[in-house]
């Protein structure tokens, strides 16, 4: 059964989300890694990008920014209101080294989980702005550190209590396998797990394995302007579709730096709806498959339907 999806402005029925980008960052702080290019704190910039997205036919953006990555609930709501685009907010504790900032090492798993559940049920501001997804959470390296495991177990416990989908940072190495093992062992159903950044792990057998387990497999690197990257991503998606797993695939850009936004010369939030659509069609994707990737799949991933 499809549950309503919580946005920063309140619950929305899954069918009303429209075209949905499942992994973006409108406001975030990755200065420790990307210096001045890693700070997103400009409301006007976010609204400008959201308006371009809406004009291209978009309906919803998932901001996968955790609190310790610079999440700003009030700005997310204001941007959503000004652009008239649904925005879904994340929660939980991001990967190392960002987890060291949170005091998570002084909390039990149960305490950390209770904090997440409280956000989901009561909101994170006086206005009651509530998350609609858990994450982005995950691992920084090819293994899960002790602190990351604590964060993930807290997210798993919170997921079992709230039913929200968990979206994972699992980049560069097949660490998603270990994270999914951990989450499933804690009781999280596979269809409520999104394994992100799979286009940074060039192993189609790994992609297929995760899809066969019932997870959502997410190719969210469409912020890259390189034709090589796009062709490779589309080939991996085609392989999964040909294997019968088109209904487990998600796509997004993962904009998280100023240089990813249209105003700074990047592809911007509308890219998948414009040039991305054209590239899919040129690669032989049927219209129905394209719409499934942009609308039906993300709606199901967020709602559990």
C-alpha cells in the first residue's frame, strides 16, 4: 500500500509527486572536501534551479542532506514554497568524517534512533518541518567504520518504527553489500533501501546483485557533463532493464557543489528532464521506461508502494 510522502510543506500522495529527483542537495556544507565550491546556502540559487526544474516538467526533489551535512529545514521549506516544487527532506547522520561532529559516539543506538524518530513524528523546527526519508547515510570507505555502524543501526531502528525509506551513500567501492546486510539484519526490508552512487562502482554484476536482493539501485551521477559517463550509466541501466529489473532503478544528479548548478556552468536540476531524456531516447529507451525512471519508480521508492 502506498503511503503519503512527507514533504517540507506537509504530506503529499505519491501519485501527486510527479517527476521526482531522488538524490539532490539544495543546501549543504561540504567545505571540508570542496572548499568554497562546497557551500550551498543561497536561497535565490536554489529557487532558480527549482524553477528551471519545474518549467521542464518536474514535480519533486529529494534533498538527501543530513543534519551534519548542512541541512536547513527552514530554507528548504521557503525554497519549496517560492518555486512551487515539492521538497522531501532527509535525516540521520551522514558518513565519516562528518559523523565525528555529531556527538554520536556519546549516544547509544537506541538514543540516536529516538532522535530520528522524534524528527519524523514531531518535526525539527517550531513549524514542525518533518523528514520524508532517512539519509543520506552510509560509509566513506570500502568498509563500515564503528561510528558509521552505530549511525546505520540507529537509522535501521528508526526505519522499523517509522517506515521511511533509507537512502545510502555507498560510493566507489561495493560497500553497499555490507550496509544492506547490516540493515536487513536489523529488520529493514530491502524494498525500503536505496543504494546510492552506483555509477561510481563500475561493476554491473554488483548492480544486478543488489537489484536481485530487492533494493533500489540508484544511478545519481548525472551531474557529470561527460558523454562517457552518461553512456556508461545508460548502458548499466539498460542491462538491468533487460534482466527484468527496470522497476528497481532510480536516477538523479546528486548536485552538491556550486559548480553543479546551472548558474555556475553545471548541468543543473533540469538536466535529466531535458538532455538526459534525449540521451535516453537516443540510447533506445522506450518512452515508458523513461517515464518509469523519472516518475513511477521514485514515487514507489518513497511511498513503499
